């Protein structure tokens, strides 16, 4: 029983119902664990977006680099096979879902996630990723 409570405490969020959010989450997990050039992340985006995969892939790589370079601490990610999300992963998907409709909420979530006040650059990267997904008919929703 202790293991279940510990797992729930570390991974309090269920996976998103939105397929597009799951694609973004999988790619972020792969890049976070294996580097920006992870082949499975690229293959997942290629499968989801077809010939238009380059823009979402490059922008997601840029976002991951910005997150790593700007964050004041570590950003917890779960393994790819995990059926639940960390608070940081849930925040990142919420940011991608809200960046266009609720930019101030997205800004506050990003500042909280990164532990820094100036998040404009990373927020712009997140907006570009969200737009790339939406432009290809795969908007990330919360």
C-alpha cells in the first residue's frame, strides 16, 4: 500500500484525454530522458504529422532546450511508459493548452514551473509549439 500512495503522490495527475497532448507529452518525455535528438520522439511526431512533422519537432526541441536552460531547478518527468503525470508535466501541457486563450495563466504556470520571473522567451517557445500543433489540425487541449 505504501508504494501506491507514494506513486500517487509523485504522479498525481492522470494522462490527458487529448490525443495531441499525449503526443506532446511522449515526445517531451523522450527528449527529456534521452536528449533532443531522440529518434522515437521524432518518429512519433512523423507518424502524427506526416510530412509536416519538421516544424513541430524543431519547435518542441527548442522548447525543451529553453526549459532546461532557463529553469532554476530540475523539472520532473516520468518514464514514457508511465500512465500518470508529474505536476511539472501537467503544468507544461496546461501551458500549451492555454497559451493562446489565457496567456496570463500560462505565464504564471510557466514562472511557477521554472522558478524564475522572466519567462518571456520560454513562453514564446511554448506558443510556437502550440501554434505548430494547432496549424496542423492537432491542437493541444487540457
